[in-house]
């Protein structure tokens, strides 16, 4: 309601109110201005710098980027007529495969879990389970990574020193472990990114009225038919939203593949970029980075079409 | 319903904050990993003779006094990049600690960043955030050319005069006749093997790691750095003399391609490429690795944990390293760094690190200390002849290091590319 008397005129917020009153554009600009400037300068600007740095030539004597331009790095990353480049691209293909597999597994696990939490569980237990699902996100990345490394550790061979050579949790409990390798990478990544998949699906299921399921049942659909024809089509945008996280996070990951892999191959593209950066060869690493950048942009466009952005 | 969504939204927002903070620490994970796992390994003692540090009750003669000028301007802390085992503070083994005495004598708090390979050290020094580095010969040239490190003035270092002459003013630690650092010590990369697996006969050749069908087939551990290409070249120098390799760091394209082909063949029987020494140590203890290229310190640590292994310098010779402590051009704590360099090259400290790491000390007076005579003899500290078939890590350049002018040699940047392709 209208403010009281003369004492209000010295109030700082009143003055501010008056300045913005009627000037709609000023209000919008000052609200958006800061974040937008940050976004443009820091985020987009640094991406542009990254792309430009791929054109710099690495001085062989000092191994630092010099400011002379060369196409050599882009050629080394994109010229697939060269067999060395083909092996690099093969690593990328493997990585995309892993990212898609992780996304699929996360979706397969997240769907029943989210369905249970949203539709079946009692209300008082619902929030508890949601919090429990999000708990791993509070643990540090390295803590979780090393925990998985310890869990999948295989038992030592017959040449193990006495007292050493016991396997990790999986080997000790089940007598079997995937060991360090590709399977362990996939399993660990699924563990890491599962919460990001569960949440959008849970939110999507929440929005779906239970009456739809009842109606499907009344029309004679068995549970699986209901799932296939009613739930999944409605949930596709939510799944797409969740998949953005699992896909892009898996695509770029470079630490988990080092922790739980077998030490013999650089399985994923992120590890390749990391070791190129450590060579040190920053311009070449920047050139390599353009590949996943391209893939993620394409993936985002595809997910946008699937309606993911309305469900984030 | 709306409540749950609010809870979920808030939780997601918080989780993003937590996850993004987690990922920040993750970005330094690869270099931080050695420190976290090093702390987790058990505390062993090396099985070489240990020089008795205690002469009288509590009093240790370090044979070093800090330079008064530097001490007066000491900054209170120093940030160094070092090889694992070069700056022990007693946390791995309480009997081996040369950081705490230094901190007491100079009040310079020592913060160590462990580097796993020379490439990593070059990258760390390029960031300008460290005061100095213990650089091997394949890092020093890049650091000197890039202006990352500066010339030193020997007058400021009391230990410099006692360094073996054979290590001073060498191509890898000097430019234009001026010293660029203090020699730390030198050692060879050895062949480690599991004595039970090789019970039929101890290996004496790198062939145990390169030829398939041996007892260690499929359980081999290789050093994960492009510099390892020189080891392959060294093996070819002995087994394929028709290639004409005289210096494993001076490889023309034909010789280089042959080395890469040998490494591809080796990849089929390799089970592990190690950059973090604790990884190889754990595998040696586990029995997953039956032969590999190693450092004496890893053998010492694993043996103390019960691994049945032994190490040998094979008949073809070996690659090795001659390390130099260098001062950063962007050092924020130059005085403490100079004090550290002087300290680590002083008789007592140098002898301690030489025994712990398993290398030859650089200070001649170290060999005169109690219990050091045998160590110096084992590691041939004073015998320049022994080092004739040890090829110190050096940066390969286009101008052939063996003096050939009729061909161009493959420069190190190409070594890096070839290694990355091999490893993917």
C-alpha cells in the first residue's frame, strides 16, 4: 500500500523504487545485465580463446605456445586421412559409445526408481528417498572415484606378497569383480551420474496425473503396455533432459577412466586431451577439444528437439 | 506435491554447487593423486645400509650452516616441484626426514608438489606458481630455453664446491658456461623382476620386457612417458646394430620408426603403464606385475612390504637421469628456495635422499659420512666409468645429439605425439 509520510523519503529502498518505477527496460537490464555479462565475457569469451589457441604454434625449444598461427594442430585433430588421426578419432568414437551406454543404463535404472518414488512410495518416505538419492552428490568426486577403485580391485595372482593381494569389496564379497577395465569405467560413471538422471524423471512423473494410469488400466492396458504407450512418451522430454547431464559429463570425464582403468590403454578422449595438455602441448589439446565441443552442441540441438529444455 | 518439487529443486541447486566444487578439486586430481596415495602406503624401511644420523644423543651433524644473507631475507615458505621421494618429511618413514631439520634451521615451510614425469614438471613450472624444481635432463633444456629457470650464483651456495666435478657445468644443467642449478644426484632406470616368476634364472637383459614368451609375458610395467622411447632405442642399439643407433636420444626417422614398432610389439605383452610410482609399487606387491622398468626407491618400498623382487641394470645399459635443482624465474620465495637447494646438496641431506631414493649422491662429502662408503660403492657415485652406459634423460632435438649433420633427428614434440598415439 502507499507508504507513510515524510519519514519514508529518506529510506534507501524508496529512492531506488522511484528510480525504477515506470522504467521497465532499466529494471530488466539491471537484473539480467550482470549474469549476461558474466556469461558472455567469462564463458563465451574463454571458449573463443580456447578455439583461437588451437591455431597457435608450439615452440619446440621451450614447449610453450607462441603467437604464430598455424593450421598444424587442427590438421592433427581433424585430418582423418592420416592414420594417427584416425586412431585418435577412434578413441573419440569409443568415448561417445561409453557416454551413450552410460546414458542408457542410467535411464534404465532411473525409470523404475523414479516411478517407485513418485507413484508408489508413501508421501512421508518420498522426500527421504529423494534426499538419499542426492546424498552421493555431496561426497567429493575423488572420494567416490577412489572408493570405486578400491571396490573393483582384483585379487593378486600367485606371485602376490604375503598379506597383499586381497581383492577389493566386490571380489571379497561376491568372489567376482570386473577388475580394472572398461566395464569398471562404465559402472563407475553410471554410479556418478545416476542422481542427475533420476531427478528430471522424478519431476516429470510428478507432473503426470495418476488418473492417466488409471484410465489406461480401465481401457484394458496391462502394466507394460501402459508403461510403453503412456508413460514413456510423456517422459521422453524428461529423459532427454537427464541424458544431457549423463552424456556430456561422461563424454568429458578424464579422471574416472584413469582411476578404474587397467593402466594399459587411454580409453577415453578426456584422458587423451589431459595427457596432451600435460605434454605440455596446449594448442594441440585445444584442437582436440573442438571434437567433443562439436558433439555436445549437436547433442544439445537434438535434445532440444526432444523437448528437454522445457524439463530442466 | 509442490513441496517435494521445491525440496528437489533446492537439493539439485545445492548438489550442483557441491558437484562443481568437487570437480574443481578433480581437475588437479591427476597430480594430486600421488600425494593422497603416497600417504596411504605403509611405512617401510629401505634395505640398504642406513647411515646412522645420530652421532650423540639427539645431536646430528648436518655439516651445513645456512647462508646468513639468504637467511636474513627468508620468506617463511617455499613451494617446490619434486620427484616423489626427494623431499621426505618423515610421513612415509619416520627415520627418513630431511624436511623438518631444514624447516627448523631456516623457518622456511616446505610445500611439495610431486611430479610423476618430466613433462608434468615442465607444465607445472610454466604456470609460474612454484619456486623451484628438481629437474631431470629432459626437462632442464626446455626450462632453460623457455626462461622458466634462472642462472645461479655458486657463491651463494656453500654446498656447490663439494659437488662431483663430473656433474657440474654439463650440457643439461648449464648454458653458455653458466650453471643453471645445483646437481642433486644421478641414477639409472632399472629392470625389476619377481624372483619367484624368474626362479629359473634372473634376467640380465631388457629382453625380459621386450620379447614375448618370457616368464613376465602379459605382466609387464612400462614407464608412461615419451622419454621411454629412448629405452626401446637402447635395446635396439644392442640387438639391431644395423640400425646404427649410437645415442638413444638422437634418432633419425628410420631409427625412430623402428623404436615405435618395438614399443607396439611390447604393448601386446604389457599390463601397465605407470606414471605414479605408487601404482607400480602396489602392482609389484600384488603380483600383477612380474617385470618392469623401475626406480630403486620403488623396489625398496615394495620389498619392505613383502614383495619378492629384485632389480638389476641389464647388460645393454640403461637410461637414467641426472637431476638438478633449479630456481624459477618467477619465484615468489627465492631466498628460501636457494636455502633449500643449498641444503639438499649438503653432505648429510644429500646422503639421506641418496639412500632413500636409491641413487648416487652429488656431494662428494656425502660418501665420507658414516655408513655411506658401501652405498657410494654400490651406486658408483665416484666412478665416472660406470655412467658411460647410462644415458641420462635428455630432450631430443632436431639437431642430432650424436653430432650427425647429414640427417635430421626426430624432435621431442614428435616423441610426444607418437607416444600419445601408441597409448590410445
